[in-house]
């Protein structure tokens, strides 16, 4: 299928994802059975939160994992990335050195935020990233309290050029009924630019497989292929 997972935490012992190389291998093998053969590795990072997980560290660990996979005869492709935690400290950065783009060679940046309401500094962060030539892809908006409280926020962000990455987890039932309903609505309304797994460890695997199947049931194979192959391929350069 040549699917690309654009959001996961498969790098072993790096963030709150896979704790060991065995966990990483189990997760990647499982995703291969779902049609994935390309993976952006996207550990948490930030100017403040997860500040010790730099793009340089991610690249080193991606290369280590690549060698392990080759030794295990697991034939997939890996690229570095990152999930940037938005914070006011981003505005203190002098350059893009701390910003993990997809592949660390594109103009697309995956970001998340967990404030209960959308803060003014988040708009300033998006402005800062856009002024540096980056397109912000907001991770899992269906899980954000700010979006659930104010769904019109999606329209406001989209008008500013922000793209959205939906998670397979809620579609597979990992969250509340409210989050599931919002995820289904965003998917059917064509709100998402991509779908990612946001899989952290082996006990997430069954849920993510269910989420992929449910997405196909909701919008059909062609649309799911667009969200897991066609659009992610724009980042795979």
C-alpha cells in the first residue's frame, strides 16, 4: 500500500513512546501488516517541554533504528521528524535549529498544544513559524479541549493556513464518545490533511488498526489513501 505514518512515537527510550527496541520492532512490524512501509519518526520536542529531545538527537536515533531494522530484515523507510509542543518560549528562539520539520528538510512542521482555551501566544507562535516559511500542521485537533469548546477555531486556523492531522486512535475508540464523534465529523467533512497513528507502544496497536478500518468504513479507501499516502507523500522528499 505504501502508506506513510506521519505521527508516531516509535523511537525507543526517547520520549513517552516505545520503551525499548523490542517495542519499536513490534510496532513497526504490526504497521507493515496494515500497508505502511514509510515512517516519519516524530518524538515530542519543544523550546521548553521535551527540550532535551533536539532534532540532532532524533536524527541520530533514527539512524540507529534504521540499522536495527535492516539487521532484522524489516524493509521499511524512515525519516526524522518531531511533534513540536507550542509554548511562548518558541518566540524566544533565534532561528529554526530547534524546529523539527518533516524529514528535517521540508517546510512542514507538526505541532501540538494542550491548553484548555486557545491562548494569544499560540497565535504568535504560528505567526513566528509562518514568518520563517513553515506550514504548521496541527496534530489531533479532535483531542484538543480548545477545539471541543469552540469548534469554530478550526475555521479560524484553517483561514490562517494551518493544516490538520487526525489521529487513528479516537477513530478506533481510544477516547471519549465526544472525541470520537468530533473525529468522525472532521474526517467526513474533509478537514484533515493527513491521518497519523500517534501510536506510542504495542498496547496501542489493536486500537490503531481498528481506527484505520473505521476510517475506510466512514469515507472509503480512496479518501483514506489520500490521507495516508497521497498527501503524506508531499512531505516525503
